[in-house]
C-alpha cells in the first residue's frame, strides 16, 4: 500500500511545484516593467547619404513603441520637403529611420540646418505599450518628459548643421 501512495504523492508534488513555477514565471513576465520608469530617448547619429537622411537613436521605451520623428529644414525656401513627419517602431533599445530628402537638397557647399524631434506620445501607442507606460504616460520620467494636454510625453530634440 505504501508503494501505491508514494507515486501519487510524487505526482501531486510534481503538479503542485509545476503550478507554482508557472505562476511565478507568468507573474514575473507580466510585471517585468511594473517598477520601471522610462526616461531615455536619445538621437545619437544623423548622417546624410546622398539625399537620404539616416537617423539612429537609443531608448529605454518598451519594444513595439511608436515614435514620431519630425524633421524641419528651415533654410529650404520652397515647401517641397521642408517638413517631414515619420513614424517609426522601436526595436529593443533602438530606433532607426531613413528619410528621403528632395533631390535638389544636396550638400553643395552651403551649410544646411536640420531640426529633428523624436516624440513619444502615449496616445499613439498600441494597447500593450499603454499598459506598460500608462495611458497618460504615468511611467515617463526625467528631463525629456513634458506635460501636454494632461498627459506626459517624451521629446528629444537635435539641431544639426551639415
């Protein structure tokens, strides 16, 4: 009789310990960002290749977040290509975007000025990102965070001369 009870206890113990481990794993994955605040949004590299502008940056925002990149070229007289708005998704810790500039805008001896803004707005995020950062950006913190229309947004600005 003891031999029959022992396997049942081992099976029950195995099931119970498996349940505890799975519960712990699911809780830790769900709460991965629970205590984290987000404060990093940096435009690190801007390069001009022909008439294409390459923009790279680093961030601690969750993967799948969407950034709005705003490019303004104040010295460009006509409206063709003066302002660009591009959306880009964040991969883990990074973002990259390539913007086509007007072909006439080549670095032909006179200095070109660009003004770049990378903006994280909680309203523009998918549901899973909103759950992590808060519907109104409650988990955004730091010097790049601004309050706008009763919510927090994160903004990184870079002015560049070529």
